[in-house]
């Protein structure tokens, strides 16, 4: 159902987090022509898109010029209910398996993102008469709490898109980490960054994973995605270059406990 | 798979065309609380949204106040290829069955609209703990040229949404005209408008169906949707209150030929 490798032209949904940033490195290492899109959906942690822009500027200094556009869906922050977008709703702390993390679900978010990415990919495929992939950094660490990160969801929606469009055979879905986790992504990114000749710490300093960075942009290290990120860096044996409110040593200690 | 009747709270995708306007009348006649959304996707015939706003103002003068928001996706006009959005691409003329009408397809459009409507409906359902419907004015007249107007597409995407979201049983899809045509819609609207106590000609004067209205807002009467609209009014035995570049008598004559 999903593609084994990305097509020469690939649309990628870039959140500014570590998963899609790692995937971007993976695509660059495979010499894909990249068409990046980001979504401003009213998320409180919009810092992630600023960090992403810093990475795009950094890529340019290495003569890597990707197509990039931001889709402004900030009105969804007004229409939708989620702790991620509602200013009066506190982000829950804890591990992703906990039930309270469901408050961070934005209803149907990945269906919206995938739908827009698909139309874009199909437009490129039709104009160029080439195969186009959609690459998404979804992984198993998110499966428990976000049903729209699971393989069965992507199978179903891909099928719906195929029914709903002409020439749908020209677009495929590339989800290399769907059965992996944040550590899989990070390890792969390390090899990709090396291959492309970029700096690992610069790339990941220019990301944000935290749902509640403070006014200095420092991650709390306490929300679900933060914890998984810290665990992935510990497992890889590298210090996370992003700034936290606590020291790296403290974070290691907390996550071993 | 689809709902037999709309829930008390219903999200409707309003294009400003006659189909969704007819459906809105249908919902008002059934005393639904309406949550309307429109999409600016870079369509050249943006006039349709101006006409829709005139209808919303008209409803207010009759003490009918619906929730209404416009989702700005105009960036899709830049990213996507379609005769409907590209200023340099001429809208093809002719009946919908013709192959050249495929140029008016906007890739994955209805998947995008349905995805956003679904997230909105699910938010309302979660906040109020009530069942919420999504009402769409899709009909069989569009099935030939737009695969994303067919029942099998809506069945497939509804299934994907159900897999991808918590509490998906709280949202259903209401597509009363999926097996009907523009005449079905118009006949039903006539009865609904009468029940609500509104004026048929005012309601349909405040719509636009044409892909290429002139600078005075007059429809050409020559593109696929125009022709179906004219046929529906002729069959109902009423003059279309919207302005055309030709006289109503000429249009009747052309469509009988």
C-alpha cells in the first residue's frame, strides 16, 4: 500500500518538529526534489515554524534550495477545540500513553494535512507527468494517542483519495517510519545529515517538539512528545542541542527514573 | 452509511452555488442549528461568496442567524493546477459529460473540504456532547466529471475519518441529494423556502453557479454547471432570478435545441 522509496519529486509535510525534520534529511540524502508545506493551524507552539524557517535558511547556505510554503489554517484554532490551540486550556503533562494526552488531539488534523498535500502532489504529477510521493514523518510512538498517525488510517484515506481523483496512480504515500519510533528517525537522520554534509546539532537545534516552550523558547521537557524526544537522544547517545528549562543531566536523570 | 436526516446541529459547506444554498434552505426548514463554512480556494468565480454573504444578511432580516466562517485556502490557487484557479487558463465550455470539463477539477478539493468540516463537526460534538451532522449538497449531476462527488468516495473518506478520530460515532454525513440532481435540489428548496417563509427569487438571485461570470456578475450560461442549472429551472417551470448575458428566452431556446 505504501511506497518503498520516495519518487524523484516529493511533497513533505514539515511541522518543524524532529520527525519531519529527520524525514527531510532522509529525502535530501536520496536527492529528492522537495516540495515542503507547513500548516499554521493556530497551534500555541508556533515557534516550531520559526525554527523550521531557520533550517531552510541554513540549507540555503549549503546550496540546498527547497520549495516551501506555509498554509494558513489559523482559523481552525477558533473553530476547533483542542488543548493545542485553545489559549485557556492548559497542556497536560505526562507520557503519551496517559489518557489526558487525548486533550492534545486536534480533530481530524492529519486528514486535513494529508488532503492538502495530496492535491498538491497530484497537481505536480499532472503538470510534470512524473510520479510524485507524499512523505510523512508519522511513527509508532504516536499511535496510542493519535489514531490519525496509525497505518490503518493512512491506508483508508489513501484509498479514499484514489477513489476521489483522476490519475491517482501518479501519487503514492511514503511513510518510512510508520513502524519505527523517534529513535529510528534520529538514527536515520544522523546518517542522512552526514551524507548530505550538514551539521547535526544545527539541524536539530532548529526544531521544536515541545507543546509548551517558555518565552525564551526553551522546552519544558514534560509533555508527551518532549519525553519521547529526550529518550530518543539518550538512546542515540547524543545530547539534544535544543534548549530545555532543565539541564541535560537533570533530564537524563528524570527519564531514567 | 449516510444519515437519513440531519442532526440538530449541522455543519454545512456553503459554496454560494445553488446546490448548497438549496441544502441550507432544507436544513432551516428542519429547524437545524446551522454551522456554515465556505472555502476561498483561489476560485476565479469568488463572486459566489459575495452572493452567499448577501443571502446571510437577507436571512438575518428574517431573524435567522447562522454561524458562518470563511476558510481562506487561497494559497491553493498558487500551489494547485486547475482551470478554476489559474488566471491564464480558460474555462472550457460545454456539457459536463465532455472530457475537456476535467480541466475544471481542483485536485482533491472535496476531500479537503470534507476533512475540515469533519474536524469542525467533531469539535462541536465533543464540546456539546451532541450528535452533529455534516451536510453536503453533492448530487449525481456532478458524478461523471468529479469523482469526489460520488457516493463511493464519501463512503471511503467517511470510513477513513472514523478510523482516524476518537468519538467518530458522534459525527455523521448527510448527503440528501447524492442520488438526485439539480432539479431534485431546486424542487426541495422551493418547498423549504415556502415553509421557512422566505422569498425564492431573492434566495436564488443571491447565488452564482457560473465558472465565468462577466464583470457585471452575469453568468455566461455556457459552462457545464450553468447548463445544468438552466435545465433545472426550466424543468421546475420557473425563470432563474440570476442574471445571464443572454435573455431567459434565448437560454430556454438554446437548451431545448
